[in-house]
């Protein structure tokens, strides 16, 4: 049997039996996979070290024996840290956990996601950078989340940005996009129930231009409508499952606003 080795990140973990941990991993060529790490909750120094590695935002290297028996659940026989942990604090930590929750709930099993994996690492790297200006930091985090959501939709077989570019080209052919006008952007492939809140498929012209042109620096007012618009598309893949990190982040921002 051949050995498969992959870089990986932990998306989700839970205790299993007395000494093991069940983990959902994100890997570039293997995609999202379930794995059981045996013995990592024992009292030995080696076990404690491995358990410390099985945390969010820690780059890992895992290896296992390829066999038909472990198609659904991997049983890695090698685990090591593969670089420094991305240290995320406060709101940045919640943003990172939001990415993990999206990937955990939306990605299908064992679908390669090499481009998305790189985007995930790059996003964590920026989240880990310290910024003294709170307003600038929150704006940067919001744009990074929107960009990652677009990349995730692309990996889910839903090339929203390409479709929006085509729509924008059509609008421009008829007349220039008016920043003050609202545009209905509901792909025909969406299921009928997606029309229960038709306004979520609307974008103001300035937000449409910011999204198509990737102008995520100067067009700050586009953040709020893009958040609603992209959330509507992601909700189609979440199938009604709530995101706990959304509520936590909203509560944190509300408390910070009340305290200021």
C-alpha cells in the first residue's frame, strides 16, 4: 500500500472514545476529509504534543496508508506541525473560525481544492497581522471574508464572479452601470424557493462595480450590500443550517459599538 502525505488544517474536532480525537481536515488534493487520530488524548508527552497540534490555524503534515478500507475515515499514522500557527486574536479569531465553519458545512467530501487551500492560507496570514486602527482592520477583515466567499462559491461549482462580470458586460453594452441604481441579479439556475426574499438578489450599482472590478479598497460603502448578497448565495449551500460564528461576530461588534 502506498503512503499519502498532505499538508492540512483542522476545521473541526471532537473527542472520540477515551483517548482519540475525530477531526475534519482541509487538504489541497484531498479536500475535506474525516480522520481519527488514535491515542492523542493519553497522558504521555508525545500524545499531549499531538493534541496541541490538532487546533485551528496550525499548519500540519499528515500521512496515512492508502487502502479501500479508509475511503470514508482516514487513520493517519503520522502527524507533525508544519510551520508556525497563525495567531488570531479577538475579531480576527472569529473571522478565521467563520471560514472554518463555512468550509466544514459547505465543502463536499474528498473534492480537491488546491486554489481554495492557498486562498485559505493567505487569508489567515493577513488576519494574523496586527493593525492599530480598528476601523481599517475591520474593513480589511470584511473584504477578505467577501473575497474568500467568492472563492468558495467558485469551488462549489458556482462561478458567481464570472457570472456577475457577464451581467455587468451586458449592462454596459446597453448603458453604463449607474452607481446609484439597483440591479436584480438572480441567476436562472437558482431554485424557486430562493425568491422568498427577492431583495437579497439586488445590488446597488456601486457594489456591483466594486465586486466585478475587485475594488475592495476605495469603495467602502459596498461592504454592507455585498455581505447580504453573498450570504444569500451561500445560504443555498448551507440548506438552512445556521452559522454560529456569524452570531458571535455580530454580538462582538454590537458590544464593541455599545461600549464606545
